C-alpha cells in the first residue's frame, strides 16, 4: 500500500511558477513508477508527466512543451512537479499517482494503482 499526499498548489499569475510535491508513505516508494495528472472543471483527468522508479526516465504530455519538469527523491519518498510559464489553461486540480508496477509511467490512468487527493492550481490572466 502507498498513500500519497499532494501539496504546493495555489493561485499564481500567468507566467509564474509553482512546485508541486507528492509525499508518499510506506517503504516501497522507490518500487513504483509515478505520474502527475490534472483535471480541469468539466473535463476528464489527463496525463501531465510520468517518471520511472529510479527517476532516470521521464515522459511528458505534449502540452508541457518544456514548461514542466518531473523529478523524484526516493530518499525522501517525494515526487515533484516544477511548473514554469504557467498559463490560465493550466488551471486544474493536480493529482499524483503511483503505478501498479515499477515500469509504467505513461498516460493511461488505469495503469496507476494509487492516487492522492489532489491539489488545486489556479492561474490568473
């Protein structure tokens, strides 16, 4: 079992930055590939970025376009999402997720076994 808690969301102006954190409980954090997803009002939950269990491999949604960086610190049981050049359309609830295996960190939410409660990100124009 893995429990996930997101933090770091908030209100920021367009062009600003935020860093989201996802703290995981349990001693097996490093066994899981992980990802970030987001859900805007009235829209389905969508993939943002994924990272392998070691942190050496990452995968991003096209809309990220170099603005976001996913990383993890297995010694701290924490994953991060650095978001720069934020746009109003980035407004959403951001969720972290841990995969059911060590290897999947792609865009299919059904491949992720554990989810946090989400943190709200709001970007004003």
